[in-house]
């Protein structure tokens, strides 16, 4: 995967691990607007988004997950949190 670095967005509720070709996003921010900025930023750089990983179900970390899922991004969450997020994501 080459050199990997990270970027922080918002008030540190979205983190990106990426290289020049691929990225994973950690948490989706509080709403559609925050995650949209991240997705657009990566698309402008022609980076493939491999997945969105949610750390927990608090709105400021998972609020944009539904928007990301609608854009075809795979969303992952801890087993214990997945049930809480399911109604928001699906």
C-alpha cells in the first residue's frame, strides 16, 4: 500500500488513513455535510475509499454513515454497536 498517512476533519470526529491510491475513513462525523466533504476530497484526489469504520454509535461519530452507505461505501461497526446503528444506516 506504500506510504500511509492520516488526515483529520472537523473536530477530530473523522480520520482518514490513506496513500495516493486507497483510503479508509474512521467515523463519519455528525451529519451528511461533514462526510460529504471528506468523500469529495478523496474523489478529487482520485483515491478509492475502501470502507468507513465506525468506532461507536454517538451521533458525532456516526451521523454521516447513512450518506456514505448511499454512495456505495461499505460501512463497518463493532458488533455491539451495529444493532444501534442499523436503523440509522439501513
